[in-house]
């Protein structure tokens, strides 16, 4: 597996140099002149821990959560004060863990960010189905949240029990979503679970839209090495058939595909914290990407609070991308939206896309992974499947390795991927 990703990396970056992360960082962050800058805040608490979940999270305790949020507010001011005035940013996303467990303090976090940033494209927040009550939604809406994403995983009892999740109370969920409206209501599903059929997935999607969602995310199940999930992954051929048939179904219903995993029933509905050119991340495990530097905060809550308490950033590792590495990172995440505009690439890097990756684009067209019209490359169904497939390798070779180490060591010396 890592042979494929290593060879692909060497080919695309035209170098044998691995992605090298070091235990160092700039105290002064160069975000002042970064365009298309997004914000991300991580809240790592959950009421119960799901055995398949790889994210940085711990069991919820009110006291620990409050202590963590006090540090988060300090980190926001520590970074925000580096910019005189208010910096324009695109969106703000709260991820976790289960950020809605801190619903009563989300307003304070947004107010702190509003002191330093002007958020122009809305605020998104992840919810566990149990958080979808009229009271919690009203508190979040009053705080400024405009988009919510609910982690359903599956409405089918069989898969809820395989994943160790409780039955979703769809009646209560619909009532709450009808009472408190958001621009985007997204629901997350996991696909490629054992023996999952097209009908299982289709009925999940139909149910999501009938409960008030206008956006769905269908994530392929990934079996991380460090999680204790007994769930096995689906074989490649079945996975492809399932992905193709569910994509065709969504298209036939007139839903638009706004990213490799997401479909929306209304054009303005969107939910994605991934496709931004630059972003600032706050909280443990949050990542920051500013031009060619990418850094990741410690996963350890105590170390995070201790560092911030000393008015020092809680960065654990930093990579300074070479030009080609940055290009690949950009292309990978831009392709996630299923479209790559050569003009955007040239605006960002100052060189034509064809000059840097002319052969790869030609091959991708020949293999019918993409079509091209006036420099706009659009992924085909086949291309989307292979993106999915490659993304799985990438996740298991890079993310799995990195997170596997970072959840054990607060500040590793170095990491090569
Ligand atoms: C941080 S979690 C969601 C928020 C909330 N805590 C919840 O569980 O409902 C983000 C999403 O990642 C997806 N996810 C988690 N573990 C996964 C795995 N092993 N493979 C694929 N998707 C996964 C789930 O769909 C989940 O809703
Ligand atoms: S899936 Fe959601 S609730 Fe479950 S452990 Fe992960 S973040 Fe927490």
C-alpha cells in the first residue's frame, strides 16, 4: 500500500524527498496577506466514544471542556492579535468530537473570533443526532451558526448496531429541524459497510432529505489501524458498484454533486471545511495551512492547555512544503470538489497548470478520469471512483500513520511520510 503512495508522491512531486514534519514552528503566523483563508475550531469531547472513529476526542466532562475552551479563547487572541485590525476570512467550521456539547460557549468562541476576523461565508458546526433538539439548535443559531452537519452514519438499525450507535429518533429530529432553520442542514453517512446495498443507502439519503436535510455527505468507511472497530471494509468491486449507483441515483433526483462525497438538493447548500487555499486551525489536533507551511497542533489536551497557558502556540509538527508538494496538496483538495480550474491554479502558483502537470492531465483525459472544457477539468464517474480509491490509500498511508503517532506522543521529534 505505501509503495503505491510513495511512488505516486515521488512522481508527482518530482523528488524522492518525503513529506517531512519537524517539531518546530513560527511563533508569528504569516496569514496577513493570505487570500481565501478559512477558520477551523476543534472541540474534542464526546458523550460516548465510537469504536470506528479516528478523530482526536476524549470522553466529555463539563469541567475539562470549560478549561479547554478557556485555552481555546486564549489561542484565538494569541493568533488574532498578530494582525492589526480585522482580517477577512471565508468560513468558520467547528468540528470534533461533538462541538454541540459546548453549545453554551459556542457564542463566546464566535465573539472572540469576530474580534479579529470578518467571516463572510457562514459558520458550520458538527452535531451528534442526540444534540438535535430545539433548545440546542436555538442556542447555536443565536450564536451565529448558519450550517449544521449531523453525524447520522445510517438510519438502518443493522448498521447503527454494527457501528455501536443508538437508534436515531427521526421524529424528534424533524420537529427540531422544522422549528429552527439553518441555511445548510447536512447529514453524514458512512458507506461501504459490510453487505450494505444500494437500497440501504438510497433509503438513507431519501430519509435525510425528507427530514429536512438539503445536503448529504457519504463517506467511505475507513478501517484505521489504531481504532478498535470490528467492521470490515467492502471489496473494491462492490464498493465501486455501490458508489456509481448511488451517484447516478442522486444525479437522477437532480441533486448537485458539490464534492466527491457530497450532494445537495439546493444549489446554495454547502458544507466543507476542506477546500480552502489557506486556513487557521484552533484547538488540539487542528491544522493550519498558510502558503507553503502546514502545521498541526498537539492532540494532547493537557499539553495544549499548558502551552497556551504560557502564551505559546500549541503546534506539535510543521512541514514546509516544496513548491511541487504544495501544488500536489492544492490539486488533491481542489479535485475533491470534482472540478479543477486551470486559471485558479495559475492565479495561486503563478505558473500554468499545463506547464507543471501537462502529461498527467493528458493521461487523465485519455483514461477518461476527467473531461476538459476551456481549462476546466471535471471528474467523470470513473475518475471519482479512483479518487475515492486513492484517497483511501492516502488516508491509510499518511493520516493513519500521523494520527496513530500523534495520539500517543504530544510532541514527536519528527515524522516522515
Ligand atoms: C467528527 S465526526 C461527526 C460528528 C459527531 N460527533 C457524530 O458522531 O455524529 C465526523 C464524521 O466522520 C465520519 N467518520 C468517522 N469515522 C469514520 C471512519 N472510520 N470512516 C469513514 N467515515 C468516518 C462520520 O460520518 C462522522 O459523522
Ligand atoms: S463519531 Fe462522533 S461521537 Fe463518535 S467518537 Fe467520533 S466524534 Fe465522537
